C-alpha cells in the first residue's frame, strides 16, 4: 500500500500538469515497510525533478518517455537520508494515456519501490494508480493507493 497526503498529491499533480504535453516526473521519499504494516510505504515528501530524457526519435521523445538523472536520484537519496527517510517510489505522468505502466516503464523499474503513474489528459490529471514491479521483473502488480487528508 502507498499512502500520500492530499497536499503532497496535489503538489505532485500540479507538477505533472505543468509538464503536459510531455511526461513529467519526480521522486517519493518517506517511510518504508512500517513493522506494524508490512509492504506499506508512507510518502512524507515529493521531490520534483525535470524530465532528463533526450529525444531519440518522434517515437521516443519526452512526450512518451521520462528519465530521472542519476544526479537527481543521488540528491534525493541524500535528502531522504538527512531526514531519516528512504526513497519509497517514483512518480510520472502519462500524457493522454492510461495510468498503467508501459513496457518501457517495466524495463526501467526496480522491485521494492512504488511507481505512481498519473494520467494527464488535455493538461488535467485524471486517474492515478500505484504499481509494484514483481521480483521476477516480468510484470507490475497494482498496489493500493491511499490519498489521506
């Protein structure tokens, strides 16, 4: 289960809407696997980053691909550690497409963290779903997404 507050969710969706018609992205930091709630990730902050994808072709551009630079991951990891937190997930948008992971998402993902995907249609966030990559790395499984007040 992935839990995020309404204020952090709204901050994240504003970033994703501002990136439209391109994919936008960021990093979720928080608490991982509370002993009383196994497999529960609690988001404490969202780190907004630029999409670092370099266009390869019209079929592989920022319109349908995202990349978080290694430097941004390192900065996020350091910030999380400084605050006694962990990187618990990554978020990104799917412009004018469903909030379900693509094959490219699967190939780039790591087991053990959440992937929060938001469908942004016409510049407005519509649906959001959280996903976990199976340990076999062959498919994602949807996880519960809780947006708390």
